[in-house]
C-alpha cells in the first residue's frame, strides 16, 4: 500500500467481470536495484492461456504512459518462458520494433 499512496500505482487483482473469479495479479512495481518501473504479473495456473496477462499488461502500459508519464518500463522473465515473452509482444496503433514490441515502450 505504501507504493500506491506514494506513487499512485501498485499491484492489482485480476477479476473476471462475468463471475467475479480472481485469476491473478498484475502491477507496476518499484524494485530495488532497477532504475525503471517493472511491469509484472502472475496468474493462477488454471487461468493461463486466456489472454489475461496480455490484456492486463496492455492496460498497465497505457496507464504508465498516460497517467504516470512513463515511456519506458522493465519486464523480467525467464528466457524459456515463451508465454510471458509473447505477452509483451503487443500490437499497437503505432509502429513496432523488430520484436513486435510497441515503440513507445521499451521492455527491458
């Protein structure tokens, strides 16, 4: 809660509108030793593969830019985690770099 009060962003619970079922979390985090805000998420294993990480990541990228004036974010995942890497390759209305990541955000 400290980060939410100090910065206006934190960790958010992902809830299905239709059922109210909690499926995971997604958030913008200030992490010790990282100079950029970190975008992170975790889903319940039973809810993976439904696009929830992608949808919530896109929404938080938008909020980071529009509400918190952030043009760069970090996102850390294991190199073998293809699903997480794919979720950060989000199409946008603007141009993309060679990896399919929005040019107005850099994922480090």
